[in-house]
C-alpha cells in the first residue's frame, strides 16, 4: 500500500505514482477528513469517483452489474484504521485516468441546492410543484426554463402562489431563467420531450418511441454543460432515462472539432436518470392489493429501466421468481392501464421518479435512479454521500442476478 499527500488531501493506492508526494502510513492514518483511494480504470467504463462503501470495491478488476452484489471477506490484509474509515463512509474511490480527477478533491456537496428545470410540460410542471412544496429544507432556488416563454410565465405565477397558511415555512422561490443560465446551478433537471404519444396511439413501449427525438433534443445541452464546465448533477427525467443518460455522457465528452472522445466533459457519476422511482411505486401499489405480495413493500427492490426490461424482485432474502415476475408485469404495464382511462400517465412519474427522488438525492437518502455501471446507466437503489455515489449492494440470489445481467446486457447493446 502506498500513501500520498496532495495539497491538504491524503491519498492511498495499491500503485506507486512518481508524480505524487509519498508519506508514511502513520501520517496517512492521522487523516481526519475524507480519504481518497486512487486507482486507474478504463475511460468510459469506470466512474471518475464513487463512494468506497466496502473493502471489496478496492479490488475490482472492472465495473459492471456485479456492483449490485455484496462481496464478503474482501478486506483481509488492509490496515484496521483504513477499514474503519471505509465503515464510516469517509473513503472515496478516485479514478486518475480522467483528465479532471484532481478537481474532485476540491468539490463538496452544497448545503442548499440551486435546481434548474428545463421543460415545463405535463411532467415538468408537476415536478416543479413538488419541489416547491417539499424542498424548503434543501433547495434555495428553483430556476425554470422552457422554449415557450408563456409556460415559464405561467409556472412562475402558479408555483410562487403555493403557500402554506402556517407562518415560518420556507418555500423555494421559482424564477424564470434564460437559456444561458441553465447550468448556473447545482442540479440541472431535463424534462423536455420531443414527442409523447397521444392517448389512443399504438405504443407498447412509449419510452422507446421517445428515444430518437429526445436524444437529438438533449445533444446541444450536453455540449453546453461541457462548454460551461458544469460541476453539478445533470438529471434526466425525460424517457428513456437510462439510454438518454448514456447519450448525454457521450455527447458531452466529444471534442467539438472532431467528434473524438476526450473525456473532458461530464463525468459518468454527474449524470443520473430518474425513471425507476415510479416503477417501484407501481409495484408497491399492486403488491399492496394481495396478502401474497404485500411483503414487497418491506422487502422488495426495483432495478433496471423504466420500460420493458424492468426487474422487480419481491424479496432479496427469500426471492420468489413467480411473484417477482407477476409484480414486474404489473408495474411495467401500469402506464398502459392509465392510458386506457383516456389520460396520459404523468402525475406519478413526475412526483415518484421526479420530485421525491430528486429531493432524496439532494438529502443523501436512499432512492431509485439510474447511475453509471461499467458503461451502462442502470437503475438501482443508491444514495449520494460526501464520498460520492453509494450503490446498494445486497447478497442477491443467482436467479435474480441472471435477470439483472440480461437487462444490463440489453441496455448495453442499444447504445
């Protein structure tokens, strides 16, 4: 094990780096703040930074779907003081292959976030409402932008007139912003959509109908984030979130002149997709209707995309394939059931996947969102900590891992 000091930061690594100042283990062990585990992983296949929540993450040969499975007994030979730091959540994995890796050493999470929302259609308007109502403890300001100016004026009027009769409560002010201000924030939320199939249109998987149009719509904003040197979170709420997240990552890391990848844009972990929260909520809704499935509310998990490759697990410890497949089908088709009533299904997605999951991210709470795993944005339970993104790792049964692997591989094939 090697120990280094870079400025005021303490780094540890399995590798020797001649460009870093080496220090003794005793000096490193006195570190009171965040410790950084430095490694080198392939660009575009590894994250730039992550929460090193388990010793096993120090020994990974690659990142992928196995990030979801807990590994036991991988800390043998590590110093006790380092294992203690890992248990305390004070170790960040840092991939020095990325040109901007040193920038992470200077970053910290804001106490209150500035959130900018682009797209004030059905989903965007409800999402802003949820943030205004519930975000007073963690959001300082909500900026809103839309290509149609009248929508901005409408929601600026409407949202700022949401107020409790109880005095003393803070509601984040909602302010219209210009296009050039979109990335002057801590979190940029993309809710715009090129096309949403109307009620009655034949669309078995609505999200795939939207992919091509939304991908083109997102591209200039991914490039704008690069140009602005955006350091916050780029949140994708438009469908399909997992595929669009990958598209944003690719587009923001291309050289404008040649289109070649240089990885000087958004880091993989800066991009998050918010679509899985409502699939968990839908599975919970149907699970609550039957005593045989009600345990999902306490023991179940949702994984994957907001679409046909969704994976619902009824329970981790006592996984039942039949019940899990039943709940998966119910959650996957729930949007079609809403559309059969004559309405587009956007209220629950805007709140469960959008407002509530975004607020959970900001607060450091466990929630569902799509994050980067070995080149794929895969939906799973995770939380944002001072040490980076911590993906929930559980002792997953082999049959469930096989379902997850199939979903992961299909997502990897698309983009």
